[in-house]
C-alpha cells in the first residue's frame, strides 16, 4: 500500500509540474492594444491576451506622465509582433511577463526612458534599478518632475480619498 501511495504521489507531482509548465509558456503575438504604460493586449490564436509588464510600474492614466507613459509603450509595441516571457498570472487574470521586441526588453526600455519605475516589490531583474537611476540622473521622462509620485503611492492615496 505504501508503494502504491508513493507511486500516486509521484504521478500527481509530475502532472502538476506539466500543468505549471504549460501555464507559464512563453508566447508571441501582435500587439493590438495599449491600455496604459504597463499593460498591453497581445493577439494570440485570434484571441487578445492581456499582458502586464513584469517588474515595472508606470504612472496611472490620470497621474502626471500617465498619458506619456502609455504613448511611449505604444511607440515601442503597438502593431509589433512581440515575444512574451510568461511569469504567470496576476490576481486580475492578466499574464505577467517580460515583453521583447527585436531581441530587446520593452520593460527595460520603459524604465530607461523614465516612463516607469522599477517595481521593487516584484523585482528580479536587478538591471532595472540601474536603468532607473540613470533615468533619474538624466531627468528623463517622469524624472523631469521635481516630485514624481510612485504609482503604488498614487493608488494608495486614491483608495484613501474614496
């Protein structure tokens, strides 16, 4: 009986591993929508798939530089075929991932251009911190503002106001 239980556990573990590999499969598709500075819609098998760029946080739509961040992201990806390195799904059902165009990380490009913060809460790519520091030093994008407010602080203030 112990042998049977161990065999069943091994099969279940293998099945779960296979499912997680499929769930986090990288994919490619054409960008058909740019919702804001860190969220896009990618057409995959004729279905739009919402993608939240991993490890960055761009200004909210109504926040200073929110529109410019959306425009910058659109300039990088709209109408382009992108590769998404899938990091899983967030609580809203969006795919979290690194978006790549022509071999370059759009996530890094947005931070380097001063259009997004390195989202330290979820940070893995330490290069984003250096890119953010360079953008700050060069006063690029949102860093031209003398007192930029991080999107997570902006959202917290909005929640308190309601």
